C-alpha cells in the first residue's frame, strides 16, 4: 500500500460517468500512468488538469483499469475500510436485525469487488477483483471484529475472477462450519450450500417471495429455475396445496428436498424435478397441465449488450409458455436479473408474450431489490432485478 502510489492521469474529454459518482475508470479513459505499480496496487487518480480526483486500485488486465474507493485524498487502511463496512451496515436499516442478509454489495457500497453475505452466525465472502483480493486480510480482520462469526467461507469463483487474473478459491478461511449452513428468511428455514451457486443462497428475492406467499393458500404451483426452492418454500409456508420445483442442477434439487424436510412440509405437497425448465414448460403444456401460480426466476440471460437479443427471446419464450399453463386468473411471478435488460424492456417482452398467448395481464405487484442489495442510480450496474406478479386471464373471457 505504501505512500508512493503511482499516478493515473485521466484523458481530457471523457464521459461524465466517473465524475458523477461511478467508480469505474476504463482503459480508454486513461491518458497516462506515472510511477511504478503492480496490478492490484492502490493508485492515485488525477484529472487531465492535474487535479487530485480519487484513490482506487488498478488492474491493467481488466478493461476496467481502476476502481475508485474514495474521492478524497485518504489512505486505504483498516480505519477507512472499517468505516465503509459500518456505513454499508447503516444503509441496510432494519434488515440487519434479520438472521440473514447481504452485508456488502460491491460497488453499491463503495467497496468494488467485495461481496459479503451473512447466514446466521456465518459469513460467506467473494473477492472478485485483484485489488480487493489484496485487501483480504484487512477485510477479514474487520469482519471478525464486527460480527464475531463462527466461520467465514470464501467463494471466489466465476468468469470475472479469471478476467482479473485471480486464482479461483473456495473454502473456509476463518473458523469452520457445515457444508450446508442453516439460516432463516421470513420465518422459513433454509440452507446456504457452500458447494452451490454464488455465495450459497440468493438473498435478493426475500421481499418478492414474501409478497407472493400472500397468494399461496390452496394453490397448485410451479417454481421454475427454483435453485434450492426459495419461492416454492414461501408458497408452501403460505399454505399452497402443491409445489413442483424444477431446476437443472441435481444438487440444487437435492438441497431443496432437505429444506422442505427441515420445514416439515408434507411430502405429498411437493414434487422435485431435475430438468431443463424450457423443456419442462413445453412438455407440461403438451400434457395440458394447469397451475394457479407459476414462478420464473431464471439466471441472467445476457452478460453484455451484445447478447440482449438472445435474452429477449429467452424471456419471451418462458413467459409465453407459462401464460399458457396458467388457469384463468392464475398468477405469473416473473423475474429478470439480467442487468442489461431494463425494467421497461422486460415489461414490453411480457406484453409481447401476452399478445401471442392471447391473455390479459393485470399488474398485481411490482417488486425489485431489497435494501441489502442497494441500488445506486449513479451506478446502473447495481440495478439488475425486476420482479412482477401478474394476473393472467384469457382475452375472450
Ligand atoms: N429462485 C432461486 C434462484 C434461481 S437462480 C432463489 O430465489 O433462490 C437460477 C437457477 O436456474 C439456478 O439454480 C440454475 O441451476 C437454474 N437454471 C439455469 N438454467 C436452467 C434451465 N435451462 N433449466 C432449469 N434450470 C436452470
């Protein structure tokens, strides 16, 4: 970290984005770099006019060459990082009273590259950039001081990690804990799978699933792209008559079964299916199956603007098929976590699908990200989750 930081000088006429609070400096926005540095080091950023602009970390292997940590001439030390983490916790308001929540959401909390989820007395962390990885020991020390966790599990994996030139890593880095970490959301027992996806469980649908539960009583439901069954468990806890869980990950479905057992949900109220959801929706229609509630929570369909068309097509298909599977006045709970597809684009895809399916869509609920996945307007990349509950009925009713 030292105090002889290299100096990154911005080009003269760059977009306003970075001046308006966005932390990313792209390689093509840099005029020159003065001084020595290694990738992952802390650097100082100056404007073209040689005015101090901010401090951040650098990685020339990434198109996002600098990620800013502060716009003040501070030192990036333990005190700075601790204040950032405490600020993130304050920004979560009352959600911190809950048993599980996202403690740090990267850029949205002024800590680019860092993800921290709390599951009961455990934390799972991701260091997704080289620069944040270099701060790992300081961050762990602070998290241990604040939370006194029983264990911290690190899950640094995925395509972005490789892009950063980082080694993938997964394992307990402080204390230890079970492979499946028990936690609770909305009074339902869950398990975060340390060998599963991302940090083990998705915490971003907590409010949407709680809302959907209000409509569950006596309903026949289908939870597609269920992962370990978040939505379906909410439906069961709300009194659903039956839920079919569909995911193509065998492991996710096994963990979902465990979770249903933990909550004491009767076996004949559930079916667990390992299948491609696209195929499952199609064959269910061919078999004339009907549901009161269909949930769609697929993974991101496009990582960049270039694959948006494919994403549109995917959304249209699964939503169209689900509309066809619903009983009259059934509910479609449909989500999109593709950041490059906007709210209004997502809604127009649904309208397109409804036209083809010849149904009326009545908006029952429009949800999004909870406060532990903060959405910063200045950093569009932090806004990704769209969620709607739509009542679906035939046009010629
Ligand atoms: N609804 C879940 C999160 C779903 S994440 C929750 O709230 O926790 C998306 C899931 O879709 C993952 O579990 C992944 O395994 C699954 N998946 C991705 N593509 C699929 C496909 N074509 N068919 C079935 N499942 C798929």
